[in-house]
C-alpha cells in the first residue's frame, strides 16, 4: 500500500477510537434532568459580571428579572469598568420590567493576578453572601434564560445532590460564518471534555460552561473559588476542576432554555472568540500545540485529502480509507447540527471548519509569544509566568 493509504488508515483507526472510546462525545443527549418541584425552595443569588454589555442587556437581563422562581432570589450585576453605560442600562431595565430585585455594583480595576471576570465574580459573590444564599447562579450578561430556567437548575442540583450544574448555552446562529463555525465549537468542546465523563460520579474529567453555572455556596467556599482560580483565562473549566478537586459533584449538559444573544456575524469575530483562549487551553505548551496540529491534521484533514488522492492517483486503498473516515466524521457531527437546527449538508464541511480552528489555535500561540497574552474587551492578560501562583 502507498504511504497515503497507510496515513488514511491511521485516520480511520483514530475515528474508530473517537466513535466508541471518547465517551460518546458526539451524542447530544446530556440535558438537564427533569425533576419534580421541591417542598421548599432555597435562596439563590444571581451574579452577572458585565463589561461593556449595554448592547446585550436589553435582550438578556429582562429574562433574569422575570424568573418564575418560588423561593427568594436576587440579582447582583457587577459593572466591571464599563465605558458604555452598562450599569445605567441595567438599572433602567430593572425599573421598566420589575421582577427580581437588582443591585448594580462596581468593583474597580482588577488587582494584579486577577482576570477581569473573576475579579467581578469575587466582588459579586462577596456581596451576594450577605444574604446567605444556598446557591449562586453565575451567568454572563449575554445569556437569556427561559422563565423557569432557575427553577429547573435548582431542582436538578438539589434532588441530584450536585454541587455544580452547568449548561452550555445555545449560541446564536444567524449568518453563514456562524452556521459553519458555531456548532463545531460546541462539538470540539464536547470532544475534548465528553459530557458523560464529566457527569459520572468520581469522574476525573471536569468542565463547565461559564455562561450558566449554578454553584452551591458551600461548595464554592470549600473550593476557595474564585480566589484559587483568580488568574485563569478559561475560568469555567478551572472552576469545575476546583469544585471537583474539593470533593464536589458536577454536571454539564446542553441547554434547551438558555441562549446566548451575542452575535458573531463575521469570521473575524469568531476568530477572536476562539483564538483569545485556545493556546491557554493547551497550557501554553509548544508540545501540546504541536500534538494538536498533528492530531487535527490526521483526524480531520487527512480523510478528504486521501479520498481525493485515491481518486486522482488510482489508489483504491487510500480512497476507501479516506472516504470512510470522512463519512464517520460527518456522521458524528450530525447530532450537533440537529441540536442547532442546521442543514446536515454542513457535516461534509467539517474538515474545512477544523482547518479554521487549527489556524485559530496557531494564531493564539503566535499572539502569546508576541507578548499579547489573552485579550478581551480592552484588557490584555499577562503570560501565566508573570502571574502569581494560587
């Protein structure tokens, strides 16, 4: 057999392992468990870190204010140094819509060693604890919740004995680039952190989706968060790991009633979303970067290349191996496309989307070594070596 055929067989073998040995990551059935109403509903504080979110709040904050929650709940919105009137917009929306009580606070600029979001969460959680809530809902300012979202999160946590319940918000899809890139973002995330592995008792895999995290206050204190993860760029995964390491039980699934309202209409917007933290996900390791490039190439890029080479060079082994690997790849992507209500034809384009993610990851590393670190909304965070240890 030719070298191309052998490489294509390696790709096919990798897909066989991914299909069956990676926690069935491609199945999208990990949804919030349906629970009966509780006899007594615990107190909850909703903490919303917000930086320059005046444009998103009109589509998200009213959904929090209107939560149909039987117990006592309050909202603390932390205006993290906004320059667009975020705090004023939040207060105006609360006056207009009523609902849950809202408090808007400003923590000032982060101290050295803190990322902006975690600094805001630290301040918001400290204020929320004054009312001794049993649970904290940590949710982003661009996340909209169905009226019974909080009720279902608390019921699932309380009846399931869970310390952290997180839902991957359904991201917005309206443009061609969003259709091409957004479902793949969640697909790749679930491949890296299979939800089934996260959710089983005694799991070693830990992850969360930062847009929607219900956290037991006692578990937060036991894990020492957010202080112990204060310099984390990927704060949601770091939070889940801290809770898990301290003995807490965590759960992660796809959302049905939690949606992101943030638009990413251009490829440049999606590129920034991925590249700002991709190299941090690889622990800023050149070896992990090299392994990722090789892995993405073998798994996603080799199949279509081998199929084309097999056809053009009359190499049946390369063509069949590449074509079958591409077919398996596309089949595993179909459940995520159905979840996002997108055409199944996009499954065939997954190799191209993977190439975009590969380039975004390499760009993330390039920006890191240029000294720019992770940049978000006007802040650039130093390299980890320059930040204090926990």
